[in-house]
C-alpha cells in the first residue's frame, strides 16, 4: 500500500488594522468635569439609553462586517470621539464582537468636551508590552487643550510594532486660521516616529486617526513628512496609503459636497517593498494599499445629505445612523525569509 502525501498551500489571512471616528460616542451620564450636557437625557439631543443602544448596535454591525465572511476580526482598532473607557467596554462586550476577546488601551484626555481616543486589540495577535498617553504639544499655545497622542507598543508575529492613535485639532475658525495647530501636531508625531525608528529601525510604526486634514495638506505632507508615493521611500520615512485615493476622488467624510480623507493610517517605510517581516498588502482587485469601508447601509439615502455618511444626528434630530465618518483600514501580511 502506497502512502501519498499531498501538500496544500493556504493563503495567509491578512492582519487588519482599522481606524474609525465613531462621532460623539457619549454615555448617557452627565459628567460635571466635561462639557457633555447635550449628550444626556435632559440635554438638547435627548440622548438616552435607547439611542445609545442603537449606536452600539450600529458599531457592532460595522466591525462585524469588516471581519468578513470568515469572521477574521481586526487585530487592532483605533477609535476617536469616545467619551471614556466605559463606552469602549460596551463595544467589546457586544455579542457579535465578544469572540474577538478585545482588550482596551485608554487614557482620559484633557479635551474640554471629554472626547478621547482609544485602542482595541486582540491579545492573540498583538502582544502589548506598554502604552502611554503623550500630551499634544502646541509650542505657541502651551495651554491648548486637545486629545492626547495614545501610544502602544509590543509585537505581532514576534516583530516590534508601535501604534499611535490621534485626533488632531479641528478646523473651527477656518482651515487656514487653525492650520498652525495641526502643523505643530504633525511635527510632534514625526519626532516621535523618528525616535522610535532610531532606537530600532525594524519597528513597524503605524499612526492612525482623524487628522482633520487631508493627506495632501501641509500638516501631513510637510510637517509630518508622510509621503503619498512609494517611489524613493526609505525605511525610516513615513508613507500615507490614502493619498492617491484622495486624488482619485475617494473620501471618508463630506462637506459642501466635497469629499475629504481626514481619516488615515500612516505607516513607516519599512512596511513597503521589504523582503520579510510585517508588510503592507493590497486587497484583492485593489490598486491601493489603503481601504475605506463603505456599505450602502452606512450612507444617507435621501434629503440634503443624500450620499453622505449616515450620521447619528443632524443638528438635534436623531438619524439613528453610524457616524459622519467612514472607517479606514489596512491589511498586513507577515513574510518570513
């Protein structure tokens, strides 16, 4: 009797890293230390448990669908516009997400409205070694209060990784008038990334967040130095895979019928065109390294904002939607020489 051995090669599942601005995810409890009054049952928006639970159900659906048919949940999810750790605990406890066994990294930030950034991660993929909140430094405005830079580091497939989650100052007062705030924030992120890569140039750096600017704006392209082309990219450079997507007309949020990509995941150049380690990969049939998750149920179907992301509120009118932003993600493969 002859024994025949058949070798079968299975395609490696991508490691997904996601960022989502979930738009004003407040609990229903009034916190006297922050300006959250409108998102309480007695506030202008009449924010209550039923509306909060609807929002949670919507977020559960999005993250479950990003996981795909095989339910390969994202390894890391960065979030902005969350009020506190409690709302993150409610997200990870959603029944459809519970199998991912997400852990939480969160710090209260000094933002006046109390909105923070947070990180969810699968401990079976990302082995957390440490985390820290770094105050966003605006040298000309030392008293300026905004969201911290959340940093978290560890390993994936025994390779060193360093995450940053941010939510830069908004464009209130006008893009040009507020640009200096985001330029300063960009210079700070560049300095942090440079210090990490100087310590170990094999570290994979990933910076995700709502930048309140596009990949082609001064804060990202010049101050942060996030290139939008892979040509001539050095290992210690930063690369933004959403730059070409913006130029081709894609977007994550819309204003006055113009689409922007404020939501980005910027990576270190050592994740491109290397022979081994954790490398950025394109989705099947896509020419981009970046991805925007956009489903019909997440889009407004009628009215003034038809075609825009279906948000939670328009003014004080509850829409029952998801967010005024769309989530973004990247796929990573592990190559061992």
